[in-house]
């Protein structure tokens, strides 16, 4: 079930016996195309989805943050003074954001609230980035900090890199902070310029969760990052963003075959992402679908971050007549695929592909038709119902 502002207000009311002062929401995301390009300063084309992390809260007089997680049924708290990282599960994301905001010189107010979400965890839909952006939005609301989506996304990324210890790029936080309803966001991960690009009329975006979770993803992710950095260095450029397909072909003899294939994925993916944005501006769903298919092939064969479950899900999705294109999405090795399908056939697609996948693999899938929503938002309690 998808949460609403009212549901979240009620959860606060139930827990605290009063309405909240603020409710914030920050969405998860699905990436249409542009995978493993963000940390190469390239292009990505994600959308913020109608599954989000929510916090209903009220300010406190002291410097404590106290949160009840509805999903974990846990109450936890921390002080804004002398923050120290320990392994306290979901609370570390909130602490990391508090730490980075204070490091930036913001004077933070304490608060208490309830935390609830409907973004599946560890599925590749960026529940962590959503939690970071919801936390930043909560602090911004009670501490009267102006909401600058790009700055907040960068701070969320820094919290993830330095507090949580995951070396992610900027895509997830930025689309969670700055997404636009009805649109994907073309992000230039070097300039951080964002451009909303409309989803083609008559199409639906379907997330297909394979029910498999990514093992070893962090080490494989960091290994890919290292290979990309080495390729850029060997080619004498700051990042693979600066390399064209022709330049890469010409430099093939200077790269070992594995590094060459890794670089080829990134360089061709950047080109595909720009072309996909153009296809969307033209409403060309067929071309967009083809580019998504080509992206999957490149991730599977050159970048080697797909999995049997993802490949099977993508094949089954493509074999449905309503499907324009399908690919794995997110870091890979498990989690979700994404498909662009004809809106009129979306229900049948979901009804057919899910059971076919389960029959073929024995894994329990989950398929959702997603709406592209607004990035992180805050409302005062009075604005709700
Ligand atoms: C993860 C990271 C992102 C991005 C993708 C791959 O989601 O958090 O920054 O690198 O993988 O495109």
C-alpha cells in the first residue's frame, strides 16, 4: 500500500497524541537509463517514484533527535552534541545527515517524530538516499534552513560516503531531492544541472523486483569505480565523461581488454542516455525502449553487473507485447529491473510477467507500476487534511 500525507499524520497522532508540526517525504527512485555513469561525471535519467520515506515530526527544546520507526518498531534517539558513528542500523543515516549539516555550519534544532516508508529496502530503489533526504528535509523544516535540492543532495551523498561508508555517486540523492512529477530528470553529474524530461504519453514505467538481493555489491561497485578511474587516467582525461566512442576505440591498445570493456560501457551509456532524453522530448517511446535494451546488454556483457535473475526478468518483460524495452536498474547484482510499457497493457504486463518469472526462477517477484513524483517535500501539520 502506498502511504499518503494523512496516513503519516495519523501515525504521529497515534504515537504522540497530537498532530505533527511537519510532515516530510523523500522519494525512492528508479533509473530509466544512465547506469554506473554518475561517478564518471556523466549523465543519468532517473525518476523519483511514488514510494517514499516519510517523517512526521515536531521540534524539541533540547538538542535531541528522537525517532520511532514504524517499520522496525524501534524507538531510538541521539544527541546533536558530540555525534559519533556506531553501528546503529537505520539511525546512522539520520546521524550522518545531522553530522554533515553541522559540519556545513548549520545550527540544528532537535526534534521528535515517527519514521515510516514504503520503499522496499536493499532492492536498488534508493531507500537509503530517500532516508537521507527525508532527514535533511526534516532538519531544514525545524531549523529554518532554506531547501536547496542540489546542495542537500551533495550533503546527503557526503553523509553516505563518509558516515555510512558507501562510495555512491550523486544520482540517488539528487533525484530524491529534485525530482519532478510526471518527468524523469536528466542529470549532468559534472555540472549537477538538471532538466526535467517528460515521460512519453501513453507509457507506464514498471519496476520489476526480482526478489533477489545484491550480495558483495559494495566491493564489486568499488572495483568498477577503480577500473573506470584507471581507464580515465590511461587516456589522460579527468573522467570517462570526457571520452567519445571514437576516442575510446582509438585508445584500445593502451587499455587491457577488461578495462576497455568497462570503459566502453560507460562511454556508450553516456551517449545512450543523451539520446534517450532526446527520444523522450520527441515522445519516441520505441527508441527509448531500444536504448534501454542496449543499456542492459552493455551492463550485462561489458560492465558485468547483471545477474541470472535480472537477465531472466528482463527477457520475460521483453517477451510481453506491451513492452517497449527493459533493463536492470541501479547498481546491479540483484534487486530490480525497469520496463517501459504501453499504458493500456500495463495491468496485463504485471499479471503475466510476475508469475512467469516466479515459475521460471522460484524467486518471489514484486512488480509495481510507478508514477514519477516530486522530489523531497515538506508540509506543515495545518496543510494536511
Ligand atoms: C547506486 C549508486 C548510484 C549509482 C548507481 C549505478 O545506486 O548509489 O550513485 O552509481 O548505483 O548507476
